[in-house]
C-alpha cells in the first residue's frame, strides 16, 4: 500500500488527478496502438466541432466547461497537427472562429469506432462492479457547486477550534472595530446608507443616550460587535451586530446575541427590536432561535432604504 492509499481522504484530490493522468496516458496508447495520430486531450474540442461545424473559441470553452486559456492551448496544439483551421470572425474581429480542417474531417470515420469501443468497454468495466461512476461524478460536482470544499473545510476548521471569546464593553481603544466590522458586512450585502453612517460615525452618542456597545474579542483581535440603542423607556434596538467575515460560522454571533439579551435586561429593557433582511439568513436563524418574531402589525416607516423586516422580542415573557 502506498502513502496515498494510507492517507485516505487527505490524498483524494491527488489520487483523482493521478488516475486521470493514467487514463489519459492509456488513452494515448489506444490511438498509438491503432496507428491513429490523435491525443486524448483533443477529444472534447474535436467532438464538439464535428457536431458544430464552426464555433468561436469562447463558446467552445463555455460548452466544454474549461477555462479560455486551457482551450486556447488545446486549439493551438490541434492546429499544429493540422486538425483545425481558425480565422477571425468577419463581423467581430475579437472572436476567433475554429472549424475542423479537411484532415480533421477525414479522421472522423477512423475515430468513431474507437470511441464506440472505448465507451462499451468503460460501461462494462463499471457495470461488472456495480458502480454508477457517472452518477457519482454528477452528484459530487453538484455538491461542490453548491458549496466548494474550501468553504466546507474552513467552516469545519473554525468550528473545531476552541473559542475563548471575551465580551468587552465599549472603549476608545476598541471603538474603530465597531465601524470596521459593520462596514465589512454592509458592503458585502448592501450599500452603506446615511442612517448607517450616522450610527457608525458617532458611537459615543449611543452611549450618551442610554445605550451600550460591546465587542467580542478573541485574544487581541476584535471579532464581533453589537449595539443596544435606547429608543424609549423599556424599549431598545439591537443594532449593528457584526462578526468578522473570517470568523463566521463559529458560534460568535450566538455568543453576542445572548450577551445582548442579558445586557438589555440589565438596562431595563422590556422589549427588544431589530431590523434585518431576508439576505441575512444565518443571523435571522439565530434571532428566531431566541424568540424574535416578525412584527407585521405595527405601522412604521422603515429606517433603511434597503429591504428590511422588523423583528421584536418580548423580554418579559421570554425571561
């Protein structure tokens, strides 16, 4: 057993790559053994051009699903072998049109029986082992389109790392993070509005009017924040709750939210409101878990131009 076998899933990408290279090398042996001057890496482009007599390179790349530079390399190699003719589009000089040459057309009758034999052999090979290889590949590709492995691993890595979060009250030293963290998520999802600027540029006004601002700290790094804005006696708004992008999906939002509820009650809040958006799915999920419900009855003018929803939590009933 080789090291790659022993590493299991850690070497999956390398083994798939190695298997692909082995199959391509074996494919070259098929053509060489049959006396046909053809390379496996040409197959997709060649097959597409026999079905569509003339196509721009950009469309070939799009239909096959490879990058434009990768297709250019294949096309240039096929052109050197005399299988492809290319010319600039007469109506759009930026587009390079490619078509099979006379030599390429003449090769079709030789190649089609080879492809038929290859397809039949591969079908039989996997059928004997009861492996739906195409179904597995399609399913895996679909899963990775929904969420790439990079994102999955980063999220799991963050979940696995122990968190020692300290929630600290507002201080001048921590103050810049209130603006920075909120600008990060606002520009990610929306546009920063005047109402946002008013609050982010004057955080101490929130404090002077009876509110509070807190920060989640991981060591020396500020990774999250929120504000409690006093609206009227017994009513506060949970506003500008943010978690640093690279620290999301680690439960920091939940830590901040539970701290916000405790602090709001300490300030004498009987109810807590917040404004959110349907785009903020992760945040809305944790709001719902602690009992926030959408306020559809109160007549109100929304404070933001972006599509917003108003939620409310009765702290008396939930305590």
